[in-house]
């Protein structure tokens, strides 16, 4: 606690200074919490946003808006364990708002934009590219629960509450998503001979 | 749990985190092989989803917040500043505005308004102020009555459009005569003669001083002005 002045005539001034210091420490506290939040979750959220809206620049914008909104309502986040689903909810809401705002169809954007060269063999790269295309081919309704499960490691219940669906629906969608992926992988597609 | 249901549930969650699914797995090695197959695909899927995240993304996000909250604070400050400035300007302009709106700046109008406003209740027929008392008040204007034939019904300092003036009501043979003795620099404009339906007035310039006379009979003005000049003495 800040040191108090003993001189009584100054006590209103001291009180004011204490208030300021408290306000400042609350502010720095908030900044620290916010920074921890950004550093812990930005990577997964970014990936989730990329797979959701299929464009890196859009995903980054979405993340900016999500975190700005999170900053504004950071005081409402009291449970650290809820932070992840809280952020996901904000991001999904911002994403929906993006569609209200402008009716651009990002589905048309070249999906290769998502691809990145990594330390993989040619074969692995081809396989990964194919898998990514397949993931993007999934309808958003099927893709989204899968992303939540694979990127964030969420359980069926967590996904259900994040997407405001009941557990059965979530399980059905997860099952169908994987089933479709399996089928796509098994189908004789261009450059996918080895998956036959 | 039949095979179809089992596969359904395993496809929904290949890790089979639910205890009953673990049980089901223990029952048949074939099911474990199926899970293994799915987990391999799961691994590939996870790898595919692992897009590289720009290294400076976190810093950019933090910066955006910093800028946003800074400009928010700045806007708040600006709002307070403009409010304070508005109050200040209003405070400074208020007296001038008040003068502009409520003071006509016209001597005649104000004199008449003053008489209308006060005539009704100022005059008490029984009052007859001693001349010494009147002269004490007049001393502020460097003037005094040497003598005065009639009664002085009323004598008091009055605010005459922001100017401290002496308000006199004198009894004459033609009725009551209101006299405003004005300080030298009263800065007001006004005609020599003015009138409305009930009252007639005249402003007199005696040296540096202005006198404003108001009465209900026009013919009383001129003789009164002359009489006043005889009985009032200006110092310097």
C-alpha cells in the first residue's frame, strides 16, 4: 500500500494521490492480464480465424477486432479457465459481424494462400496441401467444431456451449466431418494416389 | 454398443476420452486398430491445421490496443477540454451579453423605464427630506443645492444602466419631477428631448454632468430646468 502522509492538512491530497496510484496499479494490472491473454491465445485463435475465414489478412483483422473488444470488456472475464471459450465467442461474433458489414465472399479467394512451405518432403507437402484443401471443402458447420476440437483440444461439451448447439448435434457434425475427410482422402483425386 | 455406433462415436472423438469408449476399446483388438488408424489421420490433420503464425502478431495486437486506448483517452481529454473552454468563454462573455441583451444603451428609454418601474411605489407624499441629507448624496457628484423651494420626496443612489446615479424626486408646482444625476462619463446616448404618452423628458448637460429630467407635463420641463440651474451649484 502507498505510504500515507502524516500531516493532516495534506491528507486530502494524499488521499487523491493514493487513489491515483491505485487507479494506476489497476491499469497496469489490466495491461498485464491483457498481455498474458494475447500471448497465450493469439496463435491458436489466429489459426482458427484463418481456417474459419480462409484468408490470412482477414484473419488478422478479425483477431485485432477480437482482442480490442476483449480489452474493452476485460473486466467481465473473472474466470481464467473461461478465457479460451470467452475469446472464441468474441471472435465468432466479430466474424458474424464481418458478414453483416460487407457481403464479400471470401470463399473465392485462392485457397493456396493458406499454404506455407515447411520443412517437409515433397511428398508430405503434397499430402498436407491435399488435406488442407479437403478441410476447406468441408461446410463451415462441419469444419468449425472440428477446428475447435483439433486446434483448441475442446471436448464435445465445450464445443457445444461455444457454438450454442446441443451435444448430439456437435457429435454428429464431428462424425460427419471426419467421415467426409476419410472419403475425400480415399477417393482417387489428382495427386492423391498414395491415399487410395 | 454395436459396431456402427462405436465407429460413429470414435469418429466424433478419436481419442475416445469418455470412459465407456475406453471400455469398448479394451473389448476388441480390431477396434483398437481402427482407433489407431483414426489417430494417425488425426495427427496429420493437426499438422495440416498448424499454420505458421507471424512472429510479431502478438506485438502487433498489443500495439493496436495501446493505440486504441491512447486515442480513446485523448478523445476523452479533448471532450473535457472543449467543455471547460465553452464554460470559460460563456463565463467571460456573460456580462457583455447581459448588457447587450437587457440594456438598450439609450438614455431616454432607460429613464422612462426607470420612472415607470418605480413611480408607483417610490413616492410618499409625506416625505420631505432635509436638504443637508440630499446634499450629502449630491456631494459624490460634486454638486449641492444652495436651496430648494419645494419638497424632496425621494433621494437615493440608483443603478442607471450600470452607472451609479442619483435618483431624485422633487415636488414642483406642476407636480412631481424625477431627476437623474449622472456621473461625468456615463457613455450613454440620448436626445435632448424625449417623450411618450405619459411622460416627457429632457437631458441637460451642465458642464461635465448630465441631468435627466422626467415629468408628466411637458410645459414644466423648461422652467424646472432653469430653476434647477439656479439652485444647484457645481464644484469645479
